[in-house]
C-alpha cells in the first residue's frame, strides 16, 4: 500500500453530536487532519474538488470548522493528488465529524452522487490521512493574504522525517526556538506548522509555507538561509541530526479551497 510519504516521495523535491463546536481557545493548539487523495485522471481530480466545494466544505463550515484548504500540485498531471487541510479546535470536534456528517441532510444530498460512484468509475484511487497538532509557536492556522480574493498564490508543503521520536521532538523544539518566527519575519507566509500524531512514516512533522509567486518565494527562502538566527540555530550542537529526510512539493488552490 502507498503511504503519504511514499506518495510525496515520488514527486520532485526542491461532545453531543448536535452541540455546536466549542469556541476556539487561543491558548490551545489546533489539530489538523491532512488528507491526500490519489487519482489517475483529471476527471477524478475534478470529482474530488467538486465534492469538497459543493458538499464537504459547506458541511464542515456548518460545524464551525473553517477555513478548509483544498489543493493540488502546481504542475498539472492526470496523476496529481488532491490535498485537504481540515483544522479543528479540539479532538472532540474532530471525533464528532463522521456522526455530524451522517446527520446533515444537506450534506447527504449534495454528496450523494459522489458517494454513489461505482468501482468501475471511482471518484479517486485511495485516501490517506494523518492527524497533526500545531506547534506552540503557531497554534492556529493562518490563511495567506490572498485567501479572500482567491488570487493566484503558491503553497509549499514540507515534511521532515526524523530518525527517532526523541529527534523528532527535538526538531519541533528547534522550530519553537526561533525557526517558526524567522519564517514569518522573512515573508515565507506560514500557513501552519504541526507534529504528526497519527500517520505514516513517523516520526515526522508537516508544515506549509506560501507566497505570491515562485520568484518571490525563493527570495524569502534566501533571506531565511542568510539570517543570523538561522545560522545560529543550524550550527547549535543540540539540534544536530534531527532530520533524516525532507520532502517538499508545491501546490495551488482548487476552486474548493478557503485558504
């Protein structure tokens, strides 16, 4: 079976059910479900995006879960994946989602044709999912400034694998010691940072950066690499050998995305 890391590794590197969700607590980190749909055609990609745009995103919004991000790879391909980022303010909210979708008549109607697609004309090949918790230095998802206008924007999804659980925790500590703040300061426009709690190829962490275009994004990365804060952090012996592998890929919004 293909795993999330395997999928990405093939790409170029570079409560009561009816109760309303609890109000967001700024002192508590969010949880993120990251779904990856594998597809074999543009029609499958459209089917997944249309499902999220017309059925799932409105239903999640009715639960108070928003914004939902729906992305695909920057370069078009029949085998592109669709990535869905779902933020939850608590594990209780996350756990209640299936029952609340089952009880949502509007969702059931909007999703019926998608859910009824036969195996001879499946809507997608497989779904892989991971559950992640936000870093202390960025506890809430932050949509980029382009989100409201839906103007062109690029997104960089990055996964860092660590050789052990202790090294994975130490890499998160490195981010919290200045790396997260620096990325924000140099204009890399972070969307979220998270440590994977349940998923494949653990231990790992996942985060997303964004930018107006590739050229500007590269300039911001150069500013990051040349910053004294990064040079000090990267040369600190206590943070040595935290990462055993890095996967990154560039994404764009689908029409379903609210991020």
